[in-house]
C-alpha cells in the first residue's frame, strides 16, 4: 500500500494551516520552488513510461511515486497564477484564478472523473483512446473543473475539499469537564492518597 495519501493529507493540512494558497503573496518562494520541482519531478517520472513500448513494473512504480509531487506542483503553480492575476480578474483569467484558490478540490475532482471512466475496473475507455483523444478528454475535464471553480468563486464559496480540510484542521476542541465539575464523591476518591 502506498504512503502517498497520508502524505498528501499532511501536506494539505500544513498548507491550509499556513494559508499558502489563500495568501500566495506571502509564500511566493515556496510556491515557485514547489511548482518547479514538483512538476519537473512528475514529468521526469512519467516520461520514461510514456516513451516505453512495453512498460515494466519499475517504470510504473516510478511514475506512480512521482504523481503526488507533480499534483502538488500543479497546485502550487495555480496558486502562483492566482497571485499574478489577482489584480486583473476578468473573464478566463478569473476562472483560472478560481482554480488556484480551489486547487485541492479541482485536483481531486480530476481523479474522481478520470479513474472510473478510464480505468479497467470502471468503464475502461482508456484502452480505446488515442493520445490525441486522451488529450482532448483531459482538456475537457480540466475545462469542466475550471467552470465549476469559477461558479463557486462567483457564489463566494470555497471548494469542498478546502472546506473539509479547514474543518479537520481548525475544528473546535472537544469540550472537557474541568476537575471541579466532577462530583464531590468521585473527586474525593481521585484526590485521596493511596495508602
């Protein structure tokens, strides 16, 4: 079992706690390094598999291990793009900026859409698509998520993954009863020294 999901959750929680994507202007160096390094690593890990005529287990493993850094890199790139376009948000630029603000939701939406449609355990359409039709399909899915993010932006709503992550990080602590609130009988038992 891969350790990628727990790492992704921890990275997302850390980024949410430090408001990395909500305040990209304060984290430009981090976002730039993450975008450049993550995307480069992801492409480097995927290129051998894409060029191989007969993929082997090592190439598949390398590709799967570099997918998470690539996704985090793209999230950082969209955060940078949102910062650059923050002063001129009109039309398509505002829609792409909305994706940057909801990058985790959009990234997860891609997985939710791609996996059941393309994978063999789902509809299995990945076996029938050529490189060109796969690129068109990917662009269409991206366009759908851009329109979804822009609709959320216009409605003044966050992405569902960002809301869930924020709830996990900032949820109120469970209320505990102070010791003085315990009953006298129970309290006396607790405070009584052991002979």
